């Protein structure tokens, strides 16, 4: 595997909305164009932004773990990963699915894949 010292980034940062910025039960839009459009959520996303920066928070992903070796870092994320996917990505997708979709049976699983065709192929060949 290549040395992380050759990776072209020392850190990656972004300003992202707070975790509660998109409620699960979003109110209907006032404009009939926005509520009837299939991309209404996109119009609401761009229309609801404010110029104050209070509605976002800054996250930064360092090259190497700072405190806990299991925390998100570029040394792990940019390195070759197992064919089953990065463990943190798999855990996030599983938790997201459990919280948002609440599967009704206990033996469900998720698959990390590169696209719908590859995902179907992985599902059918398992």
C-alpha cells in the first residue's frame, strides 16, 4: 500500500448544515411551483440558505488520527480498502438505514456498492 505521506491532502474541511437542519417531517412549501416540482427539495435547500453562517458548522478530517486511532482520518479513507467497504462507512450506512427506514425484520443488512448495477450484482451473487 502507498505511504500516506504521499497523499496530496493534509486535511479536508467543509461547512455543513447542522444535523437537525433537515427535519424528517418537512413542512409543505408555500409556492405551488416548489411543492409540485419533483426537485422541490432542491429548491428549498437553496432557497433556505442564509448569509449569516450560523446555520452551518465546520468539520475537518485530518490526515492522521488526533486522539482515537479509530476516528475518521485521511490515512484510512484514502488508502486501499477491503472489498466489503470501509468499516466506518458500513457502520454509518447501517445506522442511517436503521434510524430512517426502520426495517421491520431483524436479519436485514446493507451493501456498500459503486452503483445500482454493481449493487444488484452483489445482491444476486451472495
